[in-house]
């Protein structure tokens, strides 16, 4: 009846379903959305099959989906994926209390979540009604705390990747001997004489060192190797 009155007045009601197993979270969401004036909760459940049936029968514009239902964090992403596969026009909003659990965040993002917000967030973050209106209008929102964690994780993964790449390009024992001689200021002939190898072999090893360190000069190769932990800093320089 409320929806009919709003539509007659020219104000389309935004239908919302809620998939949440936390009792107090349910109450809080109901209270917050009930006072919005333009949003109507058309269904609520803790059962994934029932929530999908509600989406089909009630045709809401927005589904509010908790990630973990009864401690199973695969349920929320599965429900979002099912909604997006069958009802791609329905927007999915994910409130979460765990911004640092990046595996779960990544799962809901990959499933198609349109917005993720920290439960109990305060201004300047949007309220739940504001978020519902935002995604209904085609917008997206990801809580800053979550994007910060994702950025940090990206930096960590890139660091691990570089470490793995560095391990794959690490110096051989002979290359390290050559580089230590370069570090002490030895010439090509001096390196060959000290290590018992020809100058051409020394040049070959230097070429490989420059390639592995991604540098163009001997001094730069030494600095790069030290920064990567491939070479210790010298205790003294050769006169």
C-alpha cells in the first residue's frame, strides 16, 4: 500500500531484501531503512534459497548481503553470484565488520558486489539508505578502510613477486666473485688474473650481472646487488 501511494505521488519506492543472520544487525538495518521514507524492505531471510526466491518474486532493486552466514563465508559470495547471474539488474550491497579479511572481500568483489561498507560506519561515509540510493542510481562504493587494506595487500604481493623474481635471477658463485672484484675497483684484466679466467670470460660474466641487475654500468650493478641482498657492503675499498 505504501509503495502504491509513493508511486502515485511520483516517488518510486526502492525495494530491498536483506540476507543477514545477525539479530541485532537485522534490527539496526530495519530501523535505519524504515526511517528513510523512500526505501521499503520487501523481504528478509537467513536462508540462501529463500533469499533468492524473494529476489525473484519481490523483484527488489537492492539486495543487502552479509558475507558470512552462520560462520560460513562462502555463502555471501555464492548468493551474490547467483543474484547477478539471474537478476543482473539487482544491486548488491555488502556490509561487513571485517575489512582486514581480504580473501572474503575479494570473493564478494569477484562475485559482483556493487558496494561494500563497514558495519556501523559513521559520516563522512554514507549511511545505509544513502548507499542504497547510490547503487540504485548506478553508482558504486567501497569503504576507504577496505580500499586501504586492498592497497596494502597489493604492495605486499608485489613485494613477494619481486622477491621471487630476484631469487630466480640471483647471481651464480662465479658472478658474485666477479662483482666483488668490481666492488673493490678491479679492472677486467685484474679480475681475470685474480680469478684465473680470461678477460673475455670476465666480460661475459659482467654482461650477465648487468642483465640480472637491470643496470648499465658496473657501479650501478654493485649498488643494485647490495640493495637486493646479493652482495655485502665492502669493509674497505681497494686503493
